[in-house]
C-alpha cells in the first residue's frame, strides 16, 4: 500500500496518522505490525504529539542539533546544499514500526505518526505501508 504526500522541505512536519490508520483498517488484520517507510535519504518518520508549539520546538531542536547553515562536505558532491538533511535522516530514520491490536494502531493518546521532510526543497514523498499479521 502506498500514498504520496507533497512537502515543503526544511523540516516540514506532516501528520500522516489518519492515512496510515486507513491502510490498517483496509487490511482487516487484527493483530500485527505496521511498517511505515519513506524511501529516500532526506526524510524521517517518527511519533510526536502533533501540537503547533511542540512542532516548532522540535524544528528548533533539529536546527540546533544539525544546523542547516553549516557547510557540509556532502554539499560539494552534488551542489545541493542538503548535507544537513541527510544527517537528520540518519538520526530520525525513514521508517517506523507500530504494533496493531484489535485492528488499530497502538499509539498513545497524544501520539501521532509524522513524516518530516529534511530536504532543502519541496518534494513529493512516497509513503509505503506494509502490514504484517502476527497471530
């Protein structure tokens, strides 16, 4: 199962929980694992409370941790000036696994699945959802 998301780049954080949940429901699997993946080396998937102030805090944290205005050796390779986005993706992986129980994702009350586009430009990201039955 796949779907696409248009992003703005530069730490664009998008809540994809509903789309992933819909794929789980369509699968009719009651107990299992849901693997969510975004092929590429400049995006990440994680969970966070999707709340505007926390989203801004998280973006600031990423900028402090791996600054976008620093010169990275990778920038010399292709001239895209996105070395920072590759490092961020290596830290926040482009895949995530969430348990499924009773046909639903097992997430906390304030926990959402988010796609983060770290790249230095807008993109169209493909999201793959693989559902594995465990019982």
